[in-house]
C-alpha cells in the first residue's frame, strides 16, 4: 500500500508545543468522508490535524520517524507536534483501529479528554462500493496512486464492504452509548452541503472558539466518486438475493462471521 506521504510533512506541525487538554476523535468507518473532514478542521487551527495516526501502515512509519516502539510513544510525539494552540489534538479512528489501543476503555485513557464526533454516510451502499474499488486499486485518497490493475466488479467485494460498514457503524454506536461517553453525530452529506455549519457544530460540541474567517466554505479535498461507482452499485442491487445469509435471523452465527471479517 502506498502511504499518503503528505501527512508526515513538517508543514502541518505547530511551531510551539502546547499541552493537549482536549482530543477530538473523529469516530469513523472506511470511506466515510473522514479525510475531507480532517482537512477542513485543520484549516481552522482549532482542532489539530485529525488523521489516521493509528492506521497500521501509518503507525509503522511514525514509529520509524520518532524511533518509538509503542503506540503511546507515537501519540505522545504526535501530540507534541500536532496539538493546536488552543490545546486540542485531533485524530481519526476507524472502529477497526480500537484493538490497537487495547480496547475502547484503553483508548479513552490514552487520549486526553476525548470528545467523539461520529461521522457516518447515509448512503452506506455507495460507501461499500467506494470501499470495494479502493481496496482493489490501492487509491484511498484523491491524488494517491498505486500500481494495481484496473478494478474489476465482484459482488462479494461489495457485499463484504457493506457488511463491514454496517457492523462498524453499529459497533461505534454501541461503544459510545454503553460507555456513557459524550458524542455528537454528523453525516458526511451535511459536511458537504454546509461545511462551515458542520465546523461550528463541532466547535460548539467541544466548547472551543473558532475564527470563522478560517473556516472553509466548501470541502477542501476532491471526491473520488465516478461513473464506475454508479455502475457497480446498480449491478450489485440487480444481483442481490433477498434470501441471502445475512437476512436469515441467526445472530450468533451472523456476528461471529462478521467479526472474523473485521479482525
């Protein structure tokens, strides 16, 4: 997998180290629009730079750069560089990343005063198609390239992605609700439709002030969607068998198999 190299640039480090007093956690799933939201928030200088610091590929590179062996050590160094002047550090965490912390409780202990923003896409079918294409091409972010072949439609790829997205969304909801942690939910479509309002909602939730002149009025990254996405979505829905295994109510079997896919 080709790394998104721009994330490691010193350009995104703050010149003065600030102690982290609050953490913005973008609680997300793959292909949910979290990359775009992270870049929007970075421009305000009020939320750090929320990136996938604990993605296994990114984490490996951060360990090399900081000469660290542990996740806690990497986060300590990243916070020192990426905490904004108001004391806020931002991070994107997909539900599948939680295990690297040692569980949800350990995550909350490792990140100072975490505030969770649950980012979801209303059109999970489109999200699953986007995931299937990204997994085949290796291109997860606009401008990122890989050497793999052109993507090939496979029903099973989209099916796996749809199950994963649905389960991870539900798992985030469960963990946040069961733990009693404060969180707000926002849809990707809301961020796209009114970017400034989305930022102000997050700022109000976190209790931080934002210079409105720094808030982008429109998304700052490019969409990767194409006609191919629409074609795959239509084909999948045409081929879908409503009597498939997931719809046969057997919760023990269903959750066991879905959990194995996420591990």
